[in-house]
C-alpha cells in the first residue's frame, strides 16, 4: 500500500469519528441538571461503534467523491505515474547533462573548466532539491533526485579527469570517493538502500572511471579495502542486502580483473584474508546467500592468487585458518550443519562447512610442499586433529565427521601396503567405543566407514602388492587379515552401539551385518591362505592343485559344521542358516569342481567328508525335531 493510500484511510477514519461525535452531541439534552454528586465516568460502549466502522474498507461520502480517483490499482496508473515517470525523468536528466557536456565540448560554447564546474554545481543543486522534497514527505521522488544529482557530479568529475585532463587521476579518484561517501551518508540519513547501492557502484568503479593505473596494485587494494569496507559496513549495519551484494562482488572482482600480480604478496594476502573473512562472516550471520557465496569464492581465490606470487608461503596457512574461522563459528553457534542428532540441517551451511577442510588442507599443502612430499598424510592429519579437538569440545557430530574422514584419509596417504590396515581398524574401534560413554550414535557410522576402508586396502592394494615371499598364515598380509576378522567380530559383539528404535538413529542396526562380514572374512581368508600354503610348498605343481582343492573343500565343510554345532549349542538360528549357506557353497564346489578335476583318492576324500558332515547335521536336526 502506498503512502497516499494510507493517508486516505486515515482521513476517512477521522471523518467517521467526527460524524459520530456530532451525533452524540446532538442527542444530548440542551440543559443538564447539576448532579448532587460527581457523575460516574462515561460508559465505554463508544469504542464498539468505532471498531465496527474501522474494520470495513474505506467508503467515500458523496461530498468527497472527486478524491476517490486517488485510489488506483497497484502497478497501473499510480505505479506508472510515481515510479515509471520518475525513473524516466531521472535517466533523461542525466542523459541531458551528458549530452550538454558533449555538445558544449564540440561547439566550444564555454570553457572546459566552466563546463565541469557548472555540472558539479547543477548536480549538487539537484541533490539539494531532492533533499528538501524528501524532507517534505515526497520520499521516493526526493531520493531519486538526490541520486540523479550524485550521478551528474560523478559525470562532471569524470569529464574533468578524462575529457579535459583538468584534474590528475588521483585527485579525481579522491573526489569521486568523497562524493560516494557523501551519498552514503545521505542514504543513511534517509534510509534509502538504492542510494547506498549507487554510492557503492560509484566508489568502487571510480578507479575505472578515471583510469587510475598506479605503478603498483597496492594503492588500488588499499583504496578498495578502505572504501569498500566502509560502505560495506554501512550496508551490513543497515541490512541493505542489495548494496552489500554489490560491495562484495566488486570487492573481489576488481582485484582479479586487474593486474593483481603487480601487487605486493603481503598486500594481496592482507586484502584477501581481511575482506574474505569479514564478508564471509556477514554473509553467514545475515543469511545472505549471494554475499557468503561471493566472499567464500573470492576470499579463497585471492588467497591462492597471493600464494602464487609469494616466496614465503606460511601466510597461506595462516590465511586459510582465518577464512575457516567464520565457517567454524557459524557451525558451532547455530548448529545447522549436517549431521545433527536433532535432525536440523542446512544444505547451504553444510556446503561451506565440508568444503572448508578440503581448501584448508590444500592451503597447508601449499605452505609445506617439501615436507608434504615426504609425509603425504601430515596435512590431512593436522586438519583431522583440529576438527577432532573442536568436535570433542563442542559435541557436534559435524566436526567429528570431518575429523574421522580426515584422519582416515591421512592414514591411507601416509602408510602403504598392509601397515594402514591395523591403524584404520584401531580408529574404527575407538570411534565405536566412544559411543558407549554417552547417547551418541554417530561413532558407529565412522567405525563402519573406516572398517570398509581397511578391508578395501587389505583386499585390493595390499593383496595385489603382496610379496611372493610373504608366508601363508603368518605373513604381514595374513596378520592384517586376522586383525580385520578380530576387529569386525569385536564391533559385532558389542563395541558398536546398536540402540533400540526409541533412541535417535536406532532404526539402523549394524551388528548382524558385521557378523556376516566377520564370517565371510574368516571363510575366504583361510581359503586364500590354504591355497598360498600349498603354492609355497615343495610339492609338485599337480599335487599342489589337487591337495589344495581338497583342503579348501574340507575347510568349507568343517566351517559349515562349526556353524551348525555352535548354532545348536547357543540356539542361534542365524548361525545355523549361515551353516546352510556355507554347506551349499561346499556342495556346489564338490559337484562342479572336485568331482570333475580331482583325481583318485582326492575325489573320494572330498565326497566322503561332505557326506559324513551332511549325515551328522541331518542326525542333529532329527534329534531336535519335535516329531521325533
């Protein structure tokens, strides 16, 4: 609703109240007897008719009919008259000033000094008129005239510096900055974001308008930092989102568009760290998506640009820590980063939070390139430990998630072969055991992830690179395998907290799956070692294959029998089902492989073992059957 509509409604309500008062006065008797005692206060029912009259939409009496034309539909005649024509008028006044300058220059009517001075005077006069009109209540119109006046002054200073060379670049730059500061002050006084945005554009584009190309970029960076910081502080304080977005955009785009390599590395470091951290803090605190996105991208980009031209790289690590601080503060204070036990999460907040450790690690790697070549996992370990300390102190699962992933990644980078496997398994047990002390259930996710990483390393890289001399059952790979089996069994036996459905996250259960993984590791791990033991023996090659095939079949059948025995003794139906699965594998191997490839006594032994074990299991089921 426009200001004129609000005034009309207020006038209408006053007219209604005036009519009611007149009616009440007319109904009173002409003479009122003097009461012997003070009259009681007037009754309060008078408020009801007023409230009933105010609620309906405004209605005009016949003697105010001509004023009804002021109520026009929004975005139609009123919008065109107030906003559209105002914008057209301002734009064409500015164009007229520019055309007048050009025409006076072409025809030599007045001297260049008089042209620029007259333009500046006209701009200030138009701004003063707008200020006066704004004070009288015509706010939008007055603010538009103020902006038009500032644009004319900008144009006059630009002409004095560029067209006529009356003013050197640096004084012209200072004059444009002063005009922007003055326009910003006016915008604060009348609380107009559009004027604040105009001040930002004028101040930050001033170096391009006067073509101030300093021998070093240091002066330009100092100018952008001071002017942009001041105007940005005003925009952030007044919560002018558009003005703030323009400020942060130009603050980072202009240095990258210019020859930033000509700047001092220290100046570029200071500019990137200060502006990036400040605007990232503002964007996160205010919830301004465009400001925090531009600040995040611009700050890190300028930081790595400074790293590219610097000889001392340690400021890169320091700057990375400072740029990470606003993201940490936001995650710690608002607790909006995934994952959280209470289920509140913000995808945007999570994006910055989980991308920051990657950039932080890259910055540390740039600062320590030589050390990183010798110890590949050092940087990831530093990042992981820092997030671990913050996670333990704050109790936030998001910090613990980064720490678990970073420390696990550091382990894989630092140690090759099978050495990383036991370290990953120890980390998995530690994260799962941490859940036992409180109500947390996120450690089990980290434990399962690290266990998967350890098994992947064991069965892929480590197995492929296993030396030929590595002994079966007792070699380094075999020891890592037994450690994996033991760790998985410990997790399944109770180290992993598997809460009920009443607790957060209780609907996800890991223990049955971990038991399956432990059994599978044991079954096929022993199989691999049996085959390797025969391959390393002094038997002939043909005998190795026959004896190894028979031994594998016997191991599978014995394994199935063990599942049945323990399953019967402990009354564990899942274990007996596992015995059927293993027995099925053994049966398939005997039928498809052993009977066709094994020879003589090996074939007899394979079939005999399978038959005897099958009969024993069948006898046990018959003994336990209720019908028997």
